C-alpha cells in the first residue's frame, strides 16, 4: 500500500534523493521462536519505514552516491624530458583534464556540458577501499581539480533559471543538476616511470537520482579508462595513423 502511495506522488517517485528508508529489527518475545534468532543475535523479524520530502532533491547526497563498479583509474601521460616534478604534475593533470572535457562534451548519445573547478572530495569513502583510514572510518576530505559533467540542459540551472523538462523521464523535483552528476577529480605526484610517463589518478564521485541517471552513468563510466588513457581499440588505431604521418 505504501509503495502504491509513493507511485502516485508526482515529483517524488523515482527521485532517490527525496526518499529515505530505515529497517526496524524486532526482538523475538515468543520463547517458541528462539531458534529463529541468528548467531549474531539478530532477529528475522524486520519492519521497515519510509519517508519522503516534497522539496527539490539535493544534487550531491550520500543516498544517491554510486558505490559500486568503477570508482577510480590511472592514466599514464607521456611528458618527454620536461624537467621539474611540480611542472610535470601540472602538465600531466592539465592533459587529463583536457581529455575528460573533450570526452564528455563529444559523446554521441548524450549532450553533456562540463565545468572545471577546485572542489572538495573524499567525504563519502567506500568501505574497504584504499582510501579508508586505519580505524575503519572515512579519511579527511581534500581539495582537488574536478571536471563535473551534467546534461547540457541542466548546466547552470538555479531557482531563477530552471531547466526545460522535455524528456519523458523528467519530473518537477529533479535537482538543479538533473538526473545525474559525474565529478572526476584529477591528481598526480608528478613522478615518472622509466619511460618518462607521469601517472595521473582519476577519482570518480557519481550521483544519480533516477533510473535514467543510472543508465547514463553506467554507459559512460565503463568507457572512461580506455578513452582517457587512450588505450582502447579506437585510440590505438588513431595513434597508429598519427605515427605513420
């Protein structure tokens, strides 16, 4: 009945950022059901609660954070004989930032627009990742260069400049950023390998509010390492042609 009620609420159903759920685990009071209690003392009796808001969803919220699949990847950038570790780090990150913007803004299936700024990241660390602190808690956030990708029609939207909702999956309470946000943070120490390549790390923080957002993120992110690292079949052909010219 509750799910049916949610589906009738215009602008709420389908927006993950506007819905919160919680489980209530009920203790077993019946002595005849002791065998149902698990080894950890938990009960199989579970109640669940759900709440929602009619307010416009917030673009970057932990509920909507993508926590599975590709979260980061490494790009090797050839910098030749450029001297100075700091200069190499900046040049390498400049190159990767440029590749990210070019990739996002020239996708065939989606029309995206990018911004490039310094943003805070690392607040919502994936449990068990290398970025987790020794005591199991999240590490402190830090500032980094970030390329943010949105659908172009949601770019620079705000209360006084609302987007045109012309897609069948749109709804009135979408965040100003739209169905999804992809934040790609770029960092490098400037260290070179024996071949003169500088390693650049790309850390992804992705947020999705709808099934449409999920589908777009999943389609985009799996192609990122090959496109940005220029290691997939398409780029191997391009680089081979360039080397013979």
